[in-house]
């Protein structure tokens, strides 16, 4: 894995650390159902990108 991919993976992991608690809070409060879907989609896309970076 090159430096650029490693740096991107670090950024993705940091974003996921902040998004997961927000998702949990959104599930508990459920004020805006669209926010819940947006957070789930963003987390899924970041996790998929992380998997692709780890493969390379």
C-alpha cells in the first residue's frame, strides 16, 4: 500500500469514528428519517472504499 492510500485509509477511519456515534444517536432519536438514510449510505460507501484500499 502506498503512502497516498494509507493516508486515505486513515482519513476514512477517522470519519467512520465520528459517523458511527451520530448514526446511533440518529437511530435513538429518529427526528429526521432522511438523516438516518444519509448516514447509513455514507458509512457504507466509506467502508466499501476502505475495503478496496486494503485490497490494493
